[in-house]
């Protein structure tokens, strides 16, 4: 499960064998959420309010890179790291 970013204790991962719609996983402690990339929204799971807000903000800033990584993973290529939320 490739890690594409990490910030404020939140891990962002994307998996090689995932199902549509395009999404990523945000992990914070023992909590996990799946976030759709286009449009950006919570698919399933949960994170604390502050953590989910940061994840949504980060995803909005890097939506194009997230979609590129989704396409790379579908083509059996490794994802490219995305800068953390500053």
C-alpha cells in the first residue's frame, strides 16, 4: 500500500488493486477514511473533524496529482509522492 503523503500524523495511501471511483485512504491513528478524488468527498469511514478538514484541504490543492497517481496505479506504475499540507 504505497504512501503518497504524510502530514500532521495523517497518512495518505493509495492501493494498486482498488475499485472505482478514484479515491485514496487517509489514516489517522486507528481511524481510516476513503476520500473520493473527483469530486472530493468522504466515501466511507471517519476521521476526527480537524483531520478530515485538513485532508479535504490537501486533496483540493493536489487533486490533479491524485488523479495522475490513480491512473499510474491502474497502469501498474508506482505513485509519485505528493507534498504534505504545509
